[in-house]
């Protein structure tokens, strides 16, 4: 059995992606840039600066400055908070309970720096993620799809790639996990089609968190 699970946050632990995508779109609309909510699902896992820079290069043919990226990401974060409390992903607590009961360690590996969710982890998932077992956007230079976040997760866990597995809901997160050499499970909790995860090389793909939580007890005996 694998020793550690490296677990994404948005779209895995919290049903927060609809709010993230809307906040991104609204922020971009405020500065006169037209985007679709759907595209931000595909950018999930990237740092805020990387996401802003990608859109600036596409729409304005220039890079975003550090000051612009910081200011715009703060605005996006404020919009996200204004949208109210984000609920836990259905059956994510059951997934976490199964891991804890089986003695599988847990590291949070998120591309987010959204403290409004990170600060709730102890309340919503008590005992699941100690403070020293968290990798956020503030801890890395390169967000997903770069393998750095998951390599940092392995370092924190003190295990090798073959002793861990990744739980993700975004194609770029799957790519990051695979680039780090880790067995990577995709849970399709959003609108991204299964084919996108297949193309990134996900080792297993589940259609919902409920389906994954159902399968997890037996799966832990096999991987």
C-alpha cells in the first residue's frame, strides 16, 4: 500500500471551482478583457501570476508586471470571498476518513493561495492536514503543470515517488503529478471531459468523488 496521498484542494476537498472561475471571469471583465469561465477550469493549478500572464500575452501581447499580477490576483481573491462560504466536496470527508483509517499520510498540494479555504482545513477536515504537510502557491516558484508542487509534497512527506499517489481534478494537476513520477488519480468533479485526463496520462479516472470514495478501500490494497 502507498504510504502517502498528495491531495489537491479546489475541486477535490471543496466544491469551489465554480466560484473560482466566476471570480476570474469577473476580474478580467473589470479590466476590459473577455474570457470564458470554462477556460479557467483548464488553468486550475497554475499560480495566479501565471494565469494572468497567460491571458495578458494572449489578449494584450505583453507580459503582466509583478505589480499588475499581484493587484489583479488580490481582486480576484476578494471577489471569491465575496461569493460566500464554499461547501466541502460531497463525500470528500469519506475519502479522507478512509485514508486516515488506513494509516495513509496526507499532504495538501494546491496551486491556490486562497486563505479563505486553507484556513478552514482544520475545521472541515480535522486532523487530516498538519501545518507542515501543506504545499500552497506561496511555497513554490513554479505552479502546476510544473512538477515542483508535487516534488515539494514528496519532500514534506519524506517518501519517494513510488511510495505516494496523487488525487487531482484538473488536467494540469494530473500532468504535474505524472511529471513528478507519481501514480496519479483523476476525479472528474467539474465539466472537463474524461478525454482531457486521458491525454495527460492519468493512471485512474473516476467520474465523481462519491465513486472514488466508494472504490478507495479496495483500491488502497491494490496500488
